């Protein structure tokens, strides 16, 4: 299957989603959000996929909605209906959040508006030194979307999130790393290799405990110590009865790499 504005690559348990409008800095256009939604559903349901990477083609990660479409009123991000239904962008964010597979944003350039918040929705962010990040919504008379008001304060704290959103300031990669918005900062030419190295390391590990760990980490603010210990005890019991647990320890004794099957 092929899409107009998004590419999908699958290799050795890693699915790479590439936003592909480099001439427009990968701005969301036309059916692009729907294409991302279709691909997200595909990779989340593919049992062969262990890790997901989201990145952009060319010099940008994604600059959010296409300005020309907003001005002309043709953007699909705008609905003439008053509805409580989630937009496609919200469904994408929920899918990233709900999938048991780790999702890595490989931020190769500027990430602004909905683009930066798509990156924040991912579990891990690796950024090029040339990346820039901007919550530019208020500078355009808009409100953050793609879960920005949820993810940003959890990463950088309320006050810093308020400053970035209220001011619309664009920060460079070093500042994003300093405040905890991104996990790693690497030279531009090393970004792809660094991202795939981490994705590959994750993909080789046992998927069952990773899935449970992702859910536990997402709820860490809701759990006190006793709840966390109870959750760990429950999950440990589940993993102890799995074939992957036996494989992991057998491989250790036999001094070889384990082959996990998610069973």
C-alpha cells in the first residue's frame, strides 16, 4: 500500500513512519493526517513490529498545519460541525499512547505547532543538533493541539510549559535537551544511526514486559509507592509464566542472544 504524503518502512521489527512533504517542511496537508492514522493502525496491529519511529523527510520534522490551507479554509483540521468527536490528530495521539510498542520521534529539523506536539506524544525523542522546537500556536491565534497541553508540562514542568506556550518562543535543540523535552541530542549526520541503534536495541528485548512497563510509566503520577509495588508484583507474575522469561534466562546461561517471540 502507498500513500501520497507519508512513507512507511519496515525492517527487522522496526517500523519507520516518514512524513514526506519536504518542500513544505512536512506541514500537514490534505489527507496527510488520515494517511498517518491509517499507517499508525497498521504498525500498531502488526505483530512483527516491535518499535515504531516517526520522522520527517528533508530538513524538517513537521511544522504543523499547512498555513495556506488554514488561510484558504480548506484545512481538514478545521471542522464546521460542533462535535465532541476527536479529530484524526487526536486519534493518532491516543493510538501512540495506547500501543504497547515504544514509539520514538527522530526529530531531524524544525518541529513546530502540531509537529512538535506529535513528537512530544512519542515515548522517546532523539533530536538532531539542528532541530528547533516551537509552540507557535498563540502567535497564529490558535490553541495547542495533538496533546501539547498534556505532554509538555509532564516533560518540562508547568511553569516552563506555560512560558513556551504563552510566548510561542522557538527554542533550539540544546535548550530543548536542557529542559528535558528531548532524551538525546546528536549531530545531524548521526541522527538516523542513533535512532535505529536505540530502536533495534528495544526491538530485540522482550515485548511483554516492555508493554507493561510503558503502561506503568505512563501512570507514574497516579501511583504512590504501594500502588507501584503492587503493579510490579502483578506484572512480574505475568512475565514469570511467559515463554520469553524462560528464553531470556536460558539464553543467559547458554551465553547467546535471546530470541523473544512475545509469548
